């Protein structure tokens, strides 16, 4: 599971749903940056026996901001394999937040970006108060360069099949960098 529901009442229904619909149980849980909408379910997941992971930087910021924290900390970009799936975590520097990471499934070419990338249906990068307007575009370009030719870009609120979201977000971030 990458990021948890923001609504705490949805934790258990989500786990039940995954088990019911996909006949799978959640083994691993990652928070892709320290904001509550990503970290709030870490403690609950941990209670449920799910292995929870964040980066060291994420943990520092979560601690500082009184957010839930993970059991296991990653000191660098890390590869994971579970069942038939392998994926890696990538930290390409500051953007939406100081600690935002992305997840890359090389074989399936799925890029999970959490809140870093916005859909082509929105015209701003929304809240960046804890992030970095100057480096945002550069970080997205690093993501683009490192994780080539994704088939899917999984983002928080918009269409995953529309991989134009990355280029669109770079354009928005370029504007942001110029205005600040
Ligand atoms: Zn956030």
C-alpha cells in the first residue's frame, strides 16, 4: 500500500476491500511524504502487522510535525520484492514537499508519484507551502529522466492513464520557478 486514506474511518474498510476484491492482504505500507494524508495510517497499519516504511528524512519531518511514523526507515533509494512484484523507491529532491519520494515498477512501467504530479485537468500544483518552488521543475525532470516511458502515472486525484500529467506538471512547475 502506497499512502493511506486520509479519513481514519476508511482504514479498515480499505483493508477489507482489498482482501475481498483481490483476495490479497496488505504486507507493506509506504508513506511518500510526511503530510497527514500520506502518513496518518502508518500507526494503524503497524498495529495490523503491516510492515511500514518511510525515508529517514520523512521520519525527521514527521517527528517534527507530530505525524505518525513508520517502523522501518530507508536510508537511500531501495528495491523491494514481494511475491511476483518488484519496485524501487526514488528520492529526486524537493518539490511538493522536502521529502517526497516516488515508486517505480520497472517491469510494469508504473510510476506512483503521490502528490508530486498533478493531472492535466488541473491548472495548479496546489499547496507547496512545505515544499520548494525553485526546485520543483528540476525534481520532476529528474523523475522523467530516471523512470523512462511509464505506461501509467499514478497520481492522487486524476486519470492514471493520462501520462501527459508529468509534462503538464513540469510546465506548471517551470512557471512557478520563474515567478519566485
Ligand atoms: Zn502533501
